[in-house]
C-alpha cells in the first residue's frame, strides 16, 4: 500500500506507516522543491497558501482536481452551477480548463491558471532541495515512530 494525500512532513509519513503503508507519495511539497521546474510564481502561491486556500474543481463535470483558489476556480464553480441549471454545456466548462495547468506551471499565471496543490499546501513554508525534503520526511517519520514505540514498549503482547 502506498499512502497519498495530506502528507507533507515526517509526522504525516509516520502516521501512514503506522497505519500499514509501505511507502508514501508526496506531491505538493516537491512542486516547490528547488529542483522543480515549476514557475516561481506557482511556487510562491503554494508557499503563501493558508490551510483554507484550496478547493476542489470539476467535481461535477470533468476530472476533480484540488487547486489553490483563484479566478479560475471561482469561474469553474460558477460554470458548474450554470451547467446544473442547464445554462452551460460540458464543452463550455471544458474550455475553461484547457491549458490552465500549463499556464500556471510554465507561464506563471497564478490568477487564471490552475495552481494544483494538495490540502497540505498550508503546511509548506519554504523552498528546499529534494534531498532536504527527503531527509526531513525520513528523519521526521523515524522520530515519531520511535517515540510511539517507546510509549508502547511496556505492553506485553
């Protein structure tokens, strides 16, 4: 089992491992890594996000994605309401998202582009190298797991 979603640090990784995962998948934190080729404006949008700044778009039409709220996500929500009311077609809505991720990641358009990021965006505060992120995940998880193991050490099973 590979756990994914909501994992940004060692504590999150440890929780997944203690629930039986063999590995974790971390996405948003690596988007802002030094080695990531995402536009700096995209990285800054993630780094400045608060815990309430993401939303899910395309849950009615298309493929649901979580992204940081902006003009595109507001337009998408309005378009989906119009779709449900019969005022917009599926094609009308698909036009909104066409090329939106590229616009944000490559061109740095974080206002009308799709700034995809997980709910953990609010936990990420600095750009680090991949090596630093991996070290933090690994040592952070090990610390939490060791502390939990010590709490249970006297239990006879």
